[in-house]
């Protein structure tokens, strides 16, 4: 779980650095939305596996 938190923090730092150079919708999508979506997918898989493991106990 801490890996997920670290990745969110890294994305936030990246967005802060790039915010002035992100000028188009496409740039926003590729530099912010897609990486964030990937992190949400990762979080979903972590929660899904955690839930599955708790049911098996």
C-alpha cells in the first residue's frame, strides 16, 4: 500500500513541475489523466486481492 502512496506523491510532484507547460487537452490527458488512471487501476487490484485474501482466511 505504501508503494501506491509513494506513486501518488510522485505523480503530484510531476504535475506540479509540468503544470505550466501543459497547455492542451491532449497534454493533460497524457501527463495527468492517464497516469492517474493507471494508479487507480493499481489501487483497485490491491484492494481486490486484499478482499479475496481476507475471504480465504
